[in-house]
């Protein structure tokens, strides 16, 4: 927002003037602090799973900046008339996932509110010369996605009517959202990667758009994008999410779809993700080896496109 005042500080390496995944402040020549936070209402009915998902989503930005999470604080909105066991389950889910990340949960802040909301503020560390920005792709790079798309569509359908979603489809969405991006990042960090972001509320195409720089475009092969099968079925049945439509409107005129792209494919690409995967821009010569290593994980990655010379549109989907 242009109304937010800017701060002139040489140690602020990444601030809100950039569309990156977290703020980065340099402490000394060897250490910079990454700061990020996120919180939202429940997207699943199980409070423990909600806590896990919220924590995995919050800590993901640290990996997307190339860092290691070190500490976390809870952010809680909860109605004091509610059953406290619900809050206890949410906090346990978050704590368990933060412990898995290797960070330390230090406390937090709560307020009485009509609706439940939960998330965390996360601190991480990174060497100032090893920050991974989201828009430093190089022409010729390959673009890799580390989780399937479609969890937003599935969540909305499940919240509206559990009978709309198969158990296998819902379980696939839960597994994706509760899996830390820690494991994919640890593998990717051993390769020549030039840019990284994670796929969350702006959807696959929205976060891909944030990866664009002045001198290049990104071409995506729609047939190579992994998605949860249930999301395809729901999209074909015209289950549309409000967030997906906002993302579609925000990118109007900014990308080009090939003639053969179906509407259900577009819907999945616009679908807001919670605790989505990483988008990694890796040097082409490393792409095959990186995919091979990533696909030793339970959740499979896919090579979805390439960075090309600048064209009329920033993103071209074929």
C-alpha cells in the first residue's frame, strides 16, 4: 500500500516495498533475521489439524527466503465462551509442527474475539549473501513445483458439505497442507537455485507472477502441473471459490492462456493454496537431478515450466 510510510535503513534488506515472502534485516556480515507472520480462520473442522496447517503455512515463508526458522510466537483470536479444549487442540497442533521445524515456540498473544483465528509470527536466520529472493530467475532456468495444487477448492467444498469430497481427496489435501516445506527446501538448497517462493493465497499463477523480473517471462506447460484429482472433479462441476475469482481478476490481462487450456485447469491454477508447495527457479542443468531427489519424498514434485526471454506477457500458459 502506497500509504504505508517507508523506512530508510541500509540493514533492511527486504521490506514491504518488495513482494517477497518475508522481511529480512541484517544483523552483521554473517547473519540476517527473517521475519514473517500469518493467521486466518479455520479451514478444516478438526482443531488439531487446523493448528498444524496454520503453523506449516506460517513457517513456510522462512524456507522460501532461504532461511532456518529459530523461534515462533502464537497469534490467537478466540471467543472466551468457546470450549477451551478446542483452543488447546489448535495450540498443540501448532506447537507440534513448530517443533518438527526445529524452531522454538516462545509464547504469543491472544484476544477475545467472536471468531477463531490462529497463526504465528516466525523468526528465521539466513546469511545475508544467501537470501533467496522470489524474482531473481535467470533465462533458461527450469521452474519446479513441490506440492500438488487444489487444496483451496477441496477445503471450501468440504466445509460446505463433507459429502461433496471423497475421503481420499480430503486426506490428500490434509497431507499436503500439514507437510512442512522444510524437506523440499533442504534438498533444493544443495542445487543451483536462483529464486524461490511458496504458493499460498495468490494461487499458483499469482505467486508465479511475483517471480517475474524486468528481463524475462515464464512459460508454463499446463499438462505438467500436479493437482489433487478431487480438485479437478470439483472444478469440472463448477465449484468456484471467491479467492480464486479474486486471483483471476487481479491477473486479468497480465498472462496468456493457450487455446487448449480448459476452464477447470485455469480454476486450479488460480486456486488459493494454504501451506502450498515451493516454486523453485533452478538452473536447467540441475533440474533433472533436483526432481529426482525431491521425488524421494512422499509428496512428489513436478517440472512445470521454464524462464524465457521477455515476451508480450509475463506468463504464458500452453
